[in-house]
């Protein structure tokens, strides 16, 4: 797209405006650039805390797991033993214990196989693990929210390259989820319809930003994308959480997610960094039937070696400026094959 114009697009889930300034993508740049990440990792690393059979910093020894493996985080951000007797907060401020549980999900024993290259049955197993963990942790009286996410790649500050995600099960609800469930309920009250379902309908009617579609799931670059290659992956039918998805929906979601991650890596033939988050309803017992579970992926790169930096408008003003047109980025991803380039090269050899 070549529009030399400035446009605001409303983000209905986040209840905020996104400024689209696609002409800024090719502006002169003399700042920091990034080198492509090295894909040549071994299958097992002796000093990796997440590889099977190795000792972690806690002294615990990892079992010789063959598939997805979950354990309590050795460096949790919240904990069940958070101190109750906190010093009073000064003046208008407030504080409270940050209780909960933090867990790590290893995607498999292979140190070198990122999620984008896992075989489909393993991706299905991972989604089933997400279901189980959300249901188990969310059923605890002291847990009000279960946030499942993955930080993938050096560009987003991942602490260990072994493919893994994390779970924060907390006694509070994260702000983005609070905003989204409130927006979804307000939309249902006003229209009688689901907000995310209306977003899906709008995306399918337009068609330009749809990436992959199965019988019960799809992926798309949202009209209001804040990052260049931001994508939503979702079941077509509304469910408050991943735990409510049927076997067929899990299978379709795995296919669509795997296809997207292959497109990401194939775009520049490199391991594509991203932050992935599962948008599940809170688990505090309130009615969240208006909420639509989905997965969001936020890649920080806008070019192969350039980050999307959060600066004055984002951190100071609170609104994103997108340096690219969502339609153009969707077209780039749609042009990428869904067979991973590493697998394709191996097949040719």
C-alpha cells in the first residue's frame, strides 16, 4: 500500500486508538540494528536448565521427558508464600501480596526445535497441556487469572533458548484481560453479539488480512494491528477459555498456529522472534461468557534487522504508532509457504 496519509484505527478489544503511519517504515535509520538469530542449535545442551536429565538452579533434576513437560518455575514472579504483613503504602498508593503460582512449559526435549518446527502432534499436545493447566490452576480458590505466554527469541529478551513457555497464575487479573472482558460485555449488552465474533466477521468480509482458515479456526492480521506482523489466532466459535474447546477445535487451532509460525520463519528465512499470549477469561468465578478466547502474537521486528521500539507515543502517550499497513504485512505473510524452510531444505537434500 502506498497511501501517504495518517489514519487512526480503533482497537475494540483494547479500547484505544492505533495510529497507522505506514509511510514511516522506510524512513532513514541510523540507530541500532539486530543480527539474525542463529538456528544452528544442538539437540541437547549439557548446561541447559531445561534439557532432560539436567540439574536446574533449584537443585531439581529434570526427568527424561519425551514430550511436553511442565514444572514450577525456579524463579517465580508470584508465590503462595508471599508475605502478608506488608508495610503500609504511602499516601494515595496501595499494595497487596502477589500470591500465585508460576510454571514453565517445555515444548519437548529437543533444545533446537522451536514451536515453529514442532511436528503437528506435539503442537496438539501443547494445546491440550494449555487446556489442562488453565483448568487445574483456575480451579484454585486463590487464583483469579491464568496467563499463559511465550517469549521467543533474543529480541524479546528470552532467558533460555530451549523452546518453552510460561504460566502466571495470580491473585489478580492482568490489565489487558480486564479491559478486554469489559469491552466484550459492553458490546454484548449494546448489540446482543460477541465482540470478537464481529471482528472475525469484519475480517472475513474484507478478506485482505486473513492468513489461514480451517473449519473451526483462523488467523489474521487485525485491522488495528499495533505491530507490523501482529496476528490473532482464534476459534471461530466463542469460548471463554481454551479449556472449553472441543477436540476438533484444538486440532484446527494447532494447524492454523503451526502454519502461521512457519510463515513467520519463512518470511526472512530466520527464527522469527515474538511474544505470544493466550487471552483466557479470568477464573474468579464471575460471568465471562461474552469473552472470546484467542491467541495473540506480537513480533517486535518491522524489518529483518529493525525492532519496533516503544518510545514516546507508546510509553509516554499510551497509544501505539504502527509504522506499517496491516494489509501490506498480511500480504507478505500470505505469500509465504506453510512448510518450514528448514524442512523444505532437508527434503531437497
